[in-house]
């Protein structure tokens, strides 16, 4: 049953094969604005409201204005709906990517599906962040702080840190069932989205205004029986009969048991690889000094000669030369002293690589335990066709726990009675009594209320206000340096009154009991809160009608503020308590945007390269004010501290696309973006330095080092005059078959991003003297062109008689000069092909690949430019994903291949280049090999017929089907494996979903 007026404009390719009536009709209507419903056994066709038609491709019927301004559309997205055929190279992940996900959370999905996401590891996989379960997206490898993350086009509160940074919002707790799609632009987009979008932007569009109930539960386990995961997500939508009023509720719970270190052998394999390729470099002293890492303690008491010479026993033990600089005892050794000496002689030149156990039988973590909860709510009501009001809220909680173990490493003098050797030795021994614990909880709340109004003439107005908060709680329990124990191990005598002697070669029980007497632990806790406020106004509609359609304008104004109140970090030690203040800070941003979309010509244009010509232009202004404390860092005597910063940014987005042929779209765009200086970019400190290092030689004073004749004041860090970072991105590409029916859609886009005015940032302002002093030679070299950075005493006659041409240096301004830059060149390819339907079903082929040909970076204040693409601290050069999905009636299946190209195990950054020679010696090869994994998905819809529950979907996923192991990385600063891979290896998950 149908009305001919709704089908006259339609055409469809023939459907051949054997199908049910419903399947055949779905195939014929796919990609149209018509659907069907079954009424009394008959099929009734009806036209879809545009808000329900996710696949309708005739976008000319919709004005390119923010989705929230379209009355009745099931979205509260305040951005214009983007598509893969847009003027700019957007990538859109539709709902099916999340409904059939082979990954646990949103961060994992975006790491694999967005091939331009250069994040080499989740935060929890980074050694210095172990236990951090938040999300982190790094488009193009320019840094997560240069990728803007939005939810429904709106900013969420950012995560404050104790070092005065603000990190990306944590989106990991968002239930996957609540996601409509994710739109990403992988090039500079400040002219559209504002500060921070230097590398691009990701917009998570949530489902809204749905009707019914949907539920989905999953349970997963690795093939080794560990790393279990469970999740439960529910969405409930109620609508009035006239569809004017509705409420939607979403709930989500996810648990991940983490992964224990003892259940994977990455650390053991890393140590074996290091020792095999460089036995001499494996000694603990050279290990830490040359590699930038730390010694991972094995299941043994290991002894090394401090000098590297062969170990020689004392005469009372026979005076034998062991012929090697190292040996070991098993940590479980329980024999006599003489038996220990005999075993050391037998094990000379040997080492063990198994990880040391701890008191809880190896409960130390490789991945943290994580639990996240979420609750989302949306209420909306439409008054006639003119007004719509809404209230939406989100509560997201992400908790994690990470357990870690420790050990002891110390020098023992030759005269120590516990040292059986004639020379100083280094003992490394496990400390089963030292168990560390790190916990983190991130709670994000966000609420928005607003109104949308129709002004006539297709013009729409939206006003809304948001408030939110992020509360970050961190706590840790870990061992602290025990100076009595260090003294006891050094001398072989008790470390104090009533304290025992610690003999590393004693039986295990005796040794552990002695170590336990020296155990000292510290507890650190802190809570940081960021209060978020946002108010915005949007106005959009058509201005004039052009040959290709209406010229539309979108104007918006926004005011946003984020405030972090004063807080403290409290550290409790056995004999002391330390409290560090974290002063309040605030960021305020006022913005104005005007975006125009002009379809200048239509498809009837005779000249091919003017056919369907459309132009986009967006102009944006952002006024950013930063209020920051004076208690962090110092200023020169007699100067007033700076406590505020004001920066103005004017950015743009401009682009054009044409359709010279019906199956070809060409596009070209350019955009700029800015990032205001952070507090760490703005603040500085100073110190009085005495120096004798020849690297700081003053050529005007006969090569005498600066600071060798008298102390000098050195000012370093950021500068209150720091300008904002700036980036310009250019994209050019093509789309073949932009409106696919029978043939594949293929896009190819080239991106070039040039980022300038990059600041020099200290790792931590109080403890970076060494790195800061390394800038002194550069200041000396620039004295002629930048004399204000150096102050000297007047040249004396005595100095002139010695041939000196300038007085003694008294002040050096080594603050960052903000002249760093990065140049990125990349190519993105995407393929989407729904093969013609047959009796064997429907096949969908999708592929994405990114080639980062170059990412050259020059650090501020230097002339050295280095390549980062293809290195351990930059994006890999090649990343790709290929998927094939099949549907037939109630059955479905999918096969997916994930590809990560090879990369060098060393660092491109000059700051870490000192470790590269040792890393290469440990690795034994020039590259970490490429990685390919396969995921398999099988699904079935089952008829249930119990009450309102009519059907259920069951899905089995096998991730990493062939159980591929991550490549081993020999860099001591890593966890032992390439973090592009999932350390859990092969995993099974079973999902059960239903809707009614």
C-alpha cells in the first residue's frame, strides 16, 4: 500500500536473489527517504521525516545549518551536520561502528577507526601515566592538547592537573549505545571550532528523541582466561503521541579487570632481548644512565661489579676470579653462606629474567582495573512549530586502580662484611614487602538547557546555557627512599638502633624479614576541580537564492569560563608531612563566528569545472583571558608579577568544491587555528648559578665559562609575553562516486599543516635547571641580534688587557622565544562500497588508510629540525583498517584487518636523542616490525516472542583471531611491548541486545 506521490521520484537498481519480502523491500528503499511498516500483514510505504532518514543522500533538501536549529530533527548537535562529501575532508563514523564494536570503549574505537589518530598508546599504557584510564585523542600527532573534543558540538569541561595544565575531556564513560555518529576533521579547524583545533576536531553526536527501549550487555575474556570485561547499557525513550514531548534516559556500566603483569611475559622478553644484544649495557648502572629508564627487578639477587671488571672473591672465600662481572642467586635461595658462594661461582656470567613476585602473588598490574558509570538524560518539548525547549544532562564517572611492585638497588663497599668480593659491587634484589597502589577517579557532570525558535523565512534561533564540573581525585601509596637501609646495604652494618643487618646473600626468609624492618611508605592525595560555564547564541538561515541553492549564513556568539579553585597536594611520610599548594586559575573565552555556505552554480552549468560550485567561508574571533597564580615560580627582584594574560585570535576557514562530472567531486580548503599560551607557557622562574662547564663558554672572555668568574642570575621558563601558537592547514582532495549506488565511493585527501610560534615548555618549572641551562649557548650566540637577553658588567681595563671584549655576564634571560615550528604532510584514503545485493546477501566493504609522509619539528630556541614521523615519539607512517561485513536476513558477520606500519624504536626529539644509541643496541634492529591483526564478528537475530520482547540480537566477537603478539620493545622507558597493540592479545566477547 502506498501513495504514488511518494514513489514517483524514486529509482533503484534491480534486486536479484531469494529474499524475504521485508529484506527485498529494504534493499529497494535503501538510501531513499521512504520506509515501510507492516499493517495487518500488509506493507505500507510512508515518507520518512528527514530527522529519521540517516541514509538519505539528497542533502540539497536540507539547509547547511546547525542540526539543533532544524525543528523536529532528532539531534541537539549545535554544529552543521558534516559528511564525507563535505568541502573539508571530514570522516564520519556512523552508529553501526559502535553497535558492532570489537573494542571496549570509545577511546579504543577512535584509536583504531580514525587512522589519523596518532595516539601510539592509551594513557594507561604510558609508563609515567600507568593507571590513568581517561581517553586521549591525538589527531596528526600534534599532541592531544591540539585536538579539540566536542560532544554534540559543545565543549565539555577539561581535566585539570597539578602542573597547571588542562587535558582533554574524558569521554571514555559515554555509553556506546548513546552515540549516533562521530564526525572528525583531521586538519586545522580553528576558524570553525575555535582555540585548540590545530590538529583537528572530533565531535561526538549523541542520539536524541528516540522512542522505545534498547538494551545491550557484553561479557569478554582473553583466550588465557584473564582480562575479563563486562558492560551493560540501557536506553529508554518516551514520546507523546503527537511527538511534541519526550524524555530519554541512558545508563551505562562497564568493568574491566585489567591485566596482571605475571600473566604476560613482555617484561621478561624485553630483558632477554636487552641482554642478548648488549650484555654489558644491561648492567644496572649503565642501564639507567644510558637508556633513561629504570631497572626492572627480576626474581633473583643479582650482583654486578661496579667497575665492570670480573668479580673476584675475598681470600677468606677462596679468592677465585669468577671470570664475569655479574652473577646471581635465585630469590628463593635458603642455603648457607658457603652454598651461596658456590652458587654465585656456578652462575657467573648468567642472569635470570623472570619478574620478581610480590607478597600478593604477582598482583602487580600491566593494565589497570577500570570501572565506569554513566547516566544521560534529555527532556524536550515543542510548542507548535515555532519553539522548542530542552534540558539535557550527563554524569560520567571513570575509576581506575593500578598496583605495582618495587625492588632495591644499591652499591656495597668492599669492606662491608656482607660483600664477599674484593671490589665494590651493585646488588639488585626484589622487595616483596613493597607494594604500590595508584587510584584515580574522574567525575564529569554537564547540563545544558536551551530554546530553539523559528523566526520565519527558514531562519532559526538557538540560545542555550551549560554548566559542568570535573572532579579529579588521585591517591597513591608507594615506597619512599629509606636512608637507613641504603646505609645498611652500603656498609653491611645495621642502619640504626634496633635495626638488623641486611645481607643480600642471606636465605630468603631472613633477608625479607630484615628488609621489612626498614620499610617506609608514603601516601599522597589530591583533589582538583574544574568549574565550567558556557552560554551561546546561534542564528542561521538563507540569505538569497543562488543558481545552486540558497546562500546560508550561520552566526554564533559564545562565552565560556573554566575555573580551578585553590587546592592542595598532601604527602604523608613516616617522619614528615608535606603540603604543596595549587593556586586558583581561570580561563575565560568570548567568541564570535560567521559561517557562509554558497552553492553558486547547479548541475546544469555547462563548464565542467564550474559545475555545482560551492564555497564555504567561516570567520571567527576569540578573546582569551587567563588568570593565573603568582605562587608558582618566581620573578626577578624588584619586578611586579604577571597574573593575567589576554590574547586575541582571528581565524578563518575557506573552501570550495565542484562536481565536474556526476561521479567526481573535487575539493580544496584552507584554515587557520590558534592555541592561547598555557600557564606553563606564561610563567617563569630564576636562580643564581655558578658554573664551570665549558659548554657555556663565553667567546668574548677568552672562552671562560659563564658563571665561572661570579654567579649569574638565570631567568628561565615561559614568558608573560608568549604569543598564541598558530597553525595553517591546507587540504586538497577528490571523491569518486560521491553518491554511490552500485559502485564504490573513494576519497583521497592531502593535508599540509604548518604550526608556528611553538613555545618552549619546561617539564616541571622547579626541577628543570639542567635543561634550561642548555639554552645559555643559544642566548650567547644571539647576543648581537637579541642583546636584551644578556646583561654584563662594564668591560674593565684589566679585562681589555687580557684581550676580552665584554664584561662578565650577570644576567641571562633563557626563557622560551616561541619560534618553534612543525610541518606535517599526510595523505588519507577512504573506500566505501556496498556491493550489489544477491541471494547470498548484502556485502559492505570499507577501508581507511593514512600515510604520514613527514612530521618535521624544530624546538623553540634552536635551529635543529628533526623528523618525528616513523619514530617512537611520533606517528607511524602507515596506518590502515579494512572491514568486510555481510548481512542476510537475520544473520550477519564481519571480518576486520588492522594494520600498523613499522617504525624506528628511537626518538626523533633532540631532548631524548641521548638515549637512542643504547636503545638501538638493546633492540638489535633498526625498526619495530609492522603489525597486522584480524577481528571476526558473527551475529544473529533471534525471535523471542515473550511479552513486549519480540527479538534479540546475539553477537560473538573474536578480537585478534590469530593471537598475534605485540612486538617487543627494548627501550627501558616502555612496558616492554609496542603499545599500538592490545597486550591482552586474543579476546572473546559475547553481546546480547534487544529493542522494543
